[in-house]
């Protein structure tokens, strides 16, 4: 007896059949990238598309470039910023004090004007 979760005529991972008469494959070319650790990564892109300058190495995560003799260096990681750091970039101290005073006044009014 079926539990109602089965789709008849299909199996897990199945996809609809591809019909070759509906599309023509785009001409592609292979581009190689090398990272500082000597890992080579080959990607396929469209023949008329421009290759990217950098590609992340899937093995070590370092940036990889198209020149095997001079691969790009490690990208400097930006330090983690807190929400407060982003707010301080947008607001001056005076604006922050004004917003705080306004919020405290609204809170006091809701609590009965203490």
C-alpha cells in the first residue's frame, strides 16, 4: 500500500529528457588558472566570453590567476565588523545622541511620563 508520497514513473534524481533538436550547444573554450600552491584549475567558458582575472582555487581557496609563472598573492582579509561599527560609519556621535534621546523620550511617554 502506498503512503501517498510516491510520484509514479519517476525516481529520485531523475530529470526530464533533453531534446538535442531544441538547442545547439554553445562553443566553449578551456581556461586554466594557477594558485600560489601550484594547483591548476581548468574552467570552461563560452568562446566569446571574456575570462575572469581571478578564480578561487577549489582545493585551497586562494585566488588563482591565468599566469602559471606569476600567480596572484593572498588577498588581505577584511576584519569582521560588528553592527555597531557599520552604524558608526553612517552616523556621527551627535546624530546618535539625538536618536537615543528621541527613543528614550518615546519610551518614557509610553510608560506614563516618568
